[in-house]
C-alpha cells in the first residue's frame, strides 16, 4: 500500500426483470450542476470528537489506544465475506466480530499508523462459543508471530512475550520497546473457527498525532475493486491512461463491439463541466464526467463515469458516480435512484456526496427478494497512479414510501428517519475517521450505538 507520506504499517494475519419507466430527462446528466434532491441527507459534519486539534508538545503520549486516538489510521483485513469485515475488529462492540474466510489460511489485519510509534502491546479479544465448552486459547496464542521489516524490507521475526489476561484477551508484547517502521502479527495455523471481537494496539506516539476518540478507516486487502454495474467496465478502467477524449471513448466502444456511427445515441460522450470546490492536488488538472450508454431493446443502460485528467492523460475512476440500473417504476415493479452532489477537494483527496435507494417491487420474482435499502455516503477519491475511490456510508435505512391521497404507495424516496447515521472526518493525510453508528435520537435521550450493518446494500 502506497502513501504520499511516511506511514507506519502494522499487519495482523488473522480473513423482475426490471420494468422501466421513461426516465425524467429534465434531470439528465447533461445538467451543468449535479443535482441533489430535497430529501438528500446533509453532508456529514465533522465530528467534534475527531476535531483536528493537536498539542504542540513533542513529548510522546504513552499507553495510548493507537487505533482510536491517532490521526490517519487505516485498518485493512486480508479477507471479508460480506458478513464479517475488518471494521468489526475496531468498532468496540462486543456483538460484532471478524472471522477470516475458510480458504484464507494466512489471514491478516493491517494497521497503518500516521507516524512512528513505540508498540507496547497488541490485544486480541477472541470470541468464545455461546454454548458448549470454551475454546482453548493457547493454540491461538502460540500461532501468533510478530514480524518486523529487516534489510531489503523483508520480514523478520521479532520476539514477543505472550500471555492471556484475566479477561481472556491474548496479549503480545515486544521483548524490547522500539520504534518499528512496520509490524505484522501473523496467526497462520490458528485453529479453525477463529473469530476476533476486538483488536487494540497500545503504544506511545507524539502528541501532535493525537486526536479525540474515533473509529479508524477500514478496507479489504488488495486494490480497490472496479465497482460498476456489470463486468464490462473493468478493462476500460484498468486500461488508463488515455491520451484524450477520443482514445477514452474508443476504448469503451470497442468493448461493446458496436458500430458507433449507427448507434441511436453516442455510447460515450463528455458531459458539461462541473464546479469543484477547494484546491486540487498538483498531479490533477481537471475533474470530468462521461456518459456511457449500453444499448438495450427496451431502454439503454446509462452510467455516469468520473474521470480525471492527470499529466499522462485521462483516468476513469474505479467507482461509477451514478447509473440507471434501478431507475424506473411501473405498478409492482422495482424503483431506485442515485444522485451525486457537492464535489470538493479536501486535504488532497476528492470528496463527493452520494444518495441512493432501491426497492425491489411487489411483483419481483426473485426469491428471496433483497430488502429495500437507502444510503447516503461520501465517495473519497485519491490519485495514486490511477484514480481509486472508496465509499463510506454515513446514513442507512429502508426508503420511505410516497402515498397518494388514498394512502396507496406510488413511489419511494430517501428515508425521513434513518436506521443509523455517523459522521466522517477527513484527516490531513486524506484518511477517514468515523464516529460510531448511532440510531436517531429518542425523546428520552440520545440514540443507541449499533453495528454499522447495511442489509440490502448490494442492490444499491
């Protein structure tokens, strides 16, 4: 994983058919501004707990929870199965846990710290069976290996003291406190069924890297996936850079094997420019949008692609801004919508707000049907050789039905009350810090902290 700034890396090895209505062309992607509906969730405010306020003291702060108190922490898991992600390692909720996928024989979790830190100990809280005998902890404890980089950045073993606390935590303490550039704690060969409820890394770090408590950014091993509707776009995205608009569009048209000259509408065309607030990083010259159209006998599939111009040419993002896969509604049919707004640069990364919802429809034949879902999120896009974007959901819940005067539903909209919300902080290195997911405030007090579960999000 590359970083523009020197960072410290701790790696822990643990893994209806749609019925379509004519789309409202008044909200076409040709609009100079990318509109946001009146029901859009507001941009996530900065979390007061994650405010970027630091002490001027150079004295290291000791015995600090480095994952929740330092700036620009990123936790990466080697595998995720959709139900047990690396985010559950650091959400501080006992009811969630991380479990490697069975094929992953060498699972790991990587922690990228913002600056050198003296690691005092690593704490793992394993999950014990709810019924039956407790699982022995010693095999897991003995399977652990702490590695540090040696000459040529090759991993070398580093001695640790191993112990089990009175509260059944697995503790790993380096024999001698030292500032390591990178750390890796492996659990290769750990017993099958391993589940870890929580990970903590305690250590010392400079006061100027301390922030208020927050949850770190998490992600899955490997390059950011190409997140479009269908597999067609992957080679187009990965084929960048393109010398200009013609090269970019011709590469897409070749994938479709179309005769563009006889196509009812251009398969690829640039959209009007957009206003992007803030200062762009020096390597980016402009932010553009392209409308990609895939012909269909009933209605064409339209996708709005995000593209940036850099020194070597045009680069499509790995994530689509919007598409029309869920657009449309007829009686009993599915309905969905996607909108983006508020393009801005902050701390060297491009941020975009997005809202979307989907309801499968009462006549959907698919069994089982996906649940209706709606989300508001922030897309964070970073250019590091190519344009990689990640989505961070900040609001989640089922969409709200729109009723006519007789109380009969005739459409959907974003929720009036979300199942949970959270706030996002972008650090000075472009990483994300999050507050816990919390339900709406109740009359008798503040909402409850809940797992950041997103059932049905795969259809959005």
